[in-house]
């Protein structure tokens, strides 16, 4: 079996949560140790002694958070038995279908006279591996195509989802790029996907056939089409600052993941 490496899109699954003590727990250790050493205070109760010992053990023996362990279990099962967990849905399907159009929108938005292309090169280091969407000079771009107008971040001033911050740290590291950005675009849903969605709405509504005439379909299609909205309003670019501290944390967690796999799976 191949040695464990993390893909940028999954980094958030292993970096979330504490491996040692929380700030509150650290403060509690300091409090209990100070009381233990201070002869003017009452001695620690048996429960306090037990609590202090447990906290010290946790501090000296950091453990992966539950979410990371769940991810590693699924990763190991998929590798051992050559299976893939279901990941495909309508949001992914649309994203794949309009990916090239999203990259074209980014080219127009940047207005540098350069036609950006989908990256086809695989990158990896000792700990991280993956395929970035777009590489351009010092930049790594990752495109996110919103399903509808309500999932597009029209008014978000900061990157809406923290997991993409970690994803871009991974891409900057493996591509050796100093800059990165997450690009949201709002693009018309392809007709086959619209037709499928409207069929689902028909069956889910328990409506009568006469209630779903061509006019009904046309009135609903606008929810999946956005070209009446100016192009500049249908693209949002969020720059992500490179952080060596975060990259170091990713590498540390990958090492912990490898140790966990070696000790708990066979």
C-alpha cells in the first residue's frame, strides 16, 4: 500500500481540532500545578490529582482528533479493498461540466491578455499531492462553480469556507507558488442538468401533468440561468496568503496520520 499523502481538497479533514490541550485545558494545568506547589493553599483533592494527571498525559501524548481518524479509516478501507466512497452529485457534475467556462471567465476578469488553461500536471511533495486547477505566473487558482444564485457569495468580503484556505496552502506548497486565489463563478447550468432537476421537481411536487406545461418549465429555467447578470457580478476572487506556519502544521498532521495508520491498521 502506498504511503499516506494528503490531497489539498482533504487537508481540512486532518487539521481541524486539537491534538493536544486546548487553551482552557492548558490554563487549567497551570492553575492546578500552581495550587499543588503552593503550600499556603489547600492540597489538591483526589479528583483534581486525577484531572491533572490526565491533562498532563494528553499534553505529552497528542492524539489525532476524531474527524481525522474517521477520514483515515475511510482512506485505508478505500486503498485496501480498492473501493471509492461515493462523492459524485449534481453540484460536482455541474462544476465539471462548466469548468472550462469558469476558467475563461477568470481570464476575462484578470484582463491580462492571457487565455488561461486547465492545468494537466500532477504535483507532489513528500506529504501532499494533487492537481491544481490553474497555474499562472506566481499564482495558483482554484475554481468553484456555484450551483445557483443563492449559493454564490455575492456579498462575502472574505473567503466563505475555511476549508478552501487549507486547500490553497497545500497547492502553493506542492507547486512552489507564492500566491493563490479561490475563484467563485456563477455560470448557466447545462441544459441536461436543468431538465433533470425539473423532472425531479415535477415528481416531488405530486403535481398534475397539466400543471407542468412548457410555460411552467420556462418560468423555472430562469433559476438555473444567469447571463442576464453582468459578468463582473458573477465572479468573485479571494486571495489566500501563503502561511508557512499552516504548511508546517499540515506536514505535522500528515506525519501523525502515518503513525496512526501504522499502529492501528494492518
